C-alpha cells in the first residue's frame, strides 16, 4: 500500500493533462503485478481537486494554517465558547477566501486559469477541511479526486473523494521552490529582454486586477448582505414597537374590563338580595289573599 501511495503522490502532483497518460504508462510498466490494477483504478482528479492538490504541494504553510484554525474552531464548538467561536468563524471565512485566491494564482502560474465556479469548489473544500477532521486529513493527503463539502453536522463522504481510503493520514510532500539560476558572467544580452519584462509586468497587472475584482465582488456581496439585514432589522423593530403598543392597549382594556366586571358582580349580588326579598313578599301576599278567600 505504501508503494501505491508513493505512485499516487507522483501522479496527483502532475499537470492535469498529464495524469491519464502517466497513469496508463505506469500500469503498463507494472503489468502482471498485483499493483497494476490498483494503479489503473486511480481516478483522474476534477479541476477543483487538482487545484487543491497543487495548493497542498506548493503552499504547505497556508494549508497547515487552515488545518490548525479548523482544529481550534472545532474545539471552540465543543466547549461552546461563543466569543471564541465567533472570532474563529470570521477568521475561517477570511482565511479560506485568501487561500483560495492564492490557489488560483498557483494554478495560473502552472498554466491553468481557474473560473469562479471552480474557485467556489476550492473554497468549499477548504471550509470542509476546517469543520470536519476527516476532510482535513483528505486535504492534507494531496490525493483528492473530487472537491469536498461538509456542514459540520453530518459526516462527509470522504472515502469517495480521495484516490484510495488509505490516503487518509498520508501527507503529500511539499514542492520546494526552485531558485533562479545565477547568470553567467559573459552572457549575451537578450534583445527581447525589454519586451519580456513588459509582458511579465502586464501579466502581473492582470493578476492583480483579477484579485482586486474578486475582492471587490466579495466586498459588494458582504455590503449587500449587511444592507438587507439592516432593512430587515428595522422592519422587525417597527413590528415589535407596534406589538408592544398593542399590548399596552390590551393591558389597559383588560384592567378597565376587570373593574367593570367587579362593579357588575356587586350590582348582581345586590339585585339578587332584592329579588329574594321581593319573591318572599309576593309569596306572603298570595298566602294572605288565599286565607281571606276561604
């Protein structure tokens, strides 16, 4: 199994277009061995999964920060520390957005442009790794074949999202940045150096503008959400004030009705006594008349 994971690590670290040819070549090389069908079963990753695998290898420090904050967040949830939970949740959203932007940059440097929909899957995978420990293990393996999603309530289907179940607990090796070679002393100047520098600057500007556009879009969405919730809050406050005024009116009406009820009961008791006396007087008069008529 260790040998399979080593092969998987190599395959899932390749450019996406090279995965299938490299896997099939490896299967051919291993033909007749028990390992061949296992390598053949390794699935090509989705674009979002490939971007995350690339991130794990090229920016391990950021990935470790994601997993560390995720563990702290789960601990805060378990201990019901409300203040810490709110702070960590805010930090989680900021971090996943920032790391997703970094992942898009790494993919772009590798020659792949990441669309907004794919970026959403990348961010959802990072969020899942923070709220679910098993998703965190899957992320750290660098052997994802599909994006992750987790609510933190129900367990995520992690086994189906990695190259092999044994990938959980495996950690992809970071790719060291290659330092630029030192120039030779007697190098002939490149006549297109200025053009290349301009092209590189234009590319850097395009990347910066794209990052700015994404940040502006996220800010606008947050501002719209705040405006909507503020309007809803004002509406609810007005409804509460109206209900309180209505409740005060009903309290006053109830007190007046209680006073009137007490007066009515007193009047009823008085008239009941008078009715009893009148009934007795009538009965006496009727008896007297009857005696006289005999």
